[in-house]
C-alpha cells in the first residue's frame, strides 16, 4: 500500500445535480476531518460544510467515509458529494491537494483496488468496459467479467497444471521411489485442459463481438434500395430516399442490436461506372467501407433484368461473406431469377418477413446464429487471447511429445510455459507495462 493520498473528480465533466470527489489513501480521513470539522463515521452519509485549506466555505454537501479494507480501493476512502457546478468540484480537489493529497492518474483508484486484492486484473479491465458500454448487451457482458468468474475458471486450469507438474517433478527427482505417471492418463488430462482452453477462446470471440460489434456494409448500384433498407432496419428515416440516382454521396453509419450483438450498419453511395467527380469520391468511400466490413449486404433491384453494374458488384463480392438481397420483389422477379447464388434473399425491404430474414442472415454469418450468453465471463483483451492461445499451443506440443514416445520429463517445460501464460490472464503474473496499458483506458476519477 502506498503512503500517497490521491484525489480526483469521479463524475463526468460538465454541470449536473451533484458531483463526486473521491479521495483514497492513508490521509483521506484526516483531510476530510480538516475540511469539514466533523468526525466521520464509516459508511454513514454526513451533512457538512466543506471548507478549503484557509477555512473558507466551498459548499455544503454529503461526506461518506469508507474505512480500509472495506472500500473500493482497499484503502481509506472518502467521497465528497457536492453540488454539480464544475467550479465547486474543482475547488474541493484544489483544497485537498493544498492539504497534501495529489491528483490521481487515470485509472489509479482501480489500479489500487487491484494491487490491494479487491479486484483481479481481468475484473479491473471490465470496469473500463462497463464505463464504455454503448448498449445493454455490452454492459451485461462487462458486468459478467466484473464478477471475477474468468479468473476462477483460469485458476482452476492452472491448479490442474500445477498438480501434473508436481507429479512429474516427483518422478524426475526421485525416479526410484516415484513411478512415472501413466501416459494414457496424462494425455487424457491434457486433452481435457485443451478443451477447457478452447471453450475460453470461443467464449472470448463471442464476447468480443458483443463488446466491439461487427461492421456491415450496405452496398449496391444506385436506386437498388440501400437507404430504404437502412431506414427499415433502424425503424426511422435516417437516410434520404429518392428516385434520383446518386442521392447518397457519403457513407452513413448507424447501429442496431441483433441477438444482443452491436451491428454497425454502413449505408454507402451507389457503385456505378459513370459518375461525376463528387459522386466518384462517395463511391471510393463505399469501396473502402466494403473492404473494412465484416459482412456485406449486397442490395440489387431484383424486379428488372440485371445490368452491368449489378453483375460487376456480384462478382466483386463473390469471394467474401455477404448476403445478396434481391429487392423490389413486389414489382417483379426478372433480376432475382438471374442471381444464381445460395445466399440470396428475395423480397422487399418494406416487408417485415424480408427484414427478419436479413437479420437472421446477419446473425448466421456474423456469429453463427447462436444468441451469445451474456452472463458468461469471457476473455476481453488481445493480451488475454494471446496468453490462452499460447497455453493451448504448449499443451498441444506436450501431447505430441508423448505421442512420439519421448520421455515424459520432456513435457515439463511446455507445461510450465502454459502455467505461466495463464498467469497473465488472472494477474498472478503481470508486468508493469501491461498494468500501465490496462489502467490507461480509465478516466481520471476511476
């Protein structure tokens, strides 16, 4: 535990009903007593006049004291709840600094919670995900990680690895007294461990989809119905719809949720060969959006025979994940009959059944069509993915060593490598630079 006492505004910038100033450290209670003249009782909201270092009143508000270790950081923590004028909160922080505290760094409160054993590293990172959540699904997924369930699961794998390493060490160090473990049993144990790590990686991919969402580019020739599709999926008139070709000159991005997954819809300018300079600039952006998107919704006018632009777009997108939508089926199906692909939807973007089919297709191609389990803790950062993948690869190499008939002591190094790699997920093994990267994501008061 550090001797430094830190202070910061814990509420968002701007005016509001209240602002919260948080203080953590060995001097937190003494500073609060000095500024209020009141003896604070733990976990009791106390109304008091809050004064600066010279005794001049700053505001009258509520003061809460949380005695270590029963606080967010595991240290003595005081919260000043003052009126929400930015100048009032700033004056409270300024007074605290004048009395000996210092301004907290981004994420320093949560970092202290981690260092004092109040949160594991994965749960600490989940705090930032929860703050950044843009949808209910993202918030639920972050909350699942905040509970520390992932660390429990990973530590269970490490415990089994440690048991196997101990067994191997006994047979290596005392070969005459401790027999070599049964190879079949060891291989079965390795297979179970690899399956557990595979599950972690799979759940992590699903969690990443929920957290980051997927990009879906709506592309097609002019007047195929792209903007109408965007409006229909959003349930509002977001994009201008016109019979005049080339109305959409730039990309429009909006988000919806399908099965709890954030889907970023990108309406693009119609792609055609003959266009003026301004429209060509929009078409280039359309091509860039198409390349960056996880999935393409290719919209064509299915009521009329395919023209060269529609054929060229079908060829352009043939090698990537896509859904071909033969729109305007209420007007005819001449073009739809020419589209010889299995992933086409024939209908109208104004029809509810067609929209449902499009949503199901996005889910099927985007994340396998299975509704994500948002209550399940999952890997969140690339560092965690790399650590689990490295552990799994090490276990695979150990199994290959046994399969070749080599001595069992040859796998000890691989098992130790897997054990150490998984320690990066739980925070049992964590370099300072990694901690800096985790907590740099936080706002100042968290």
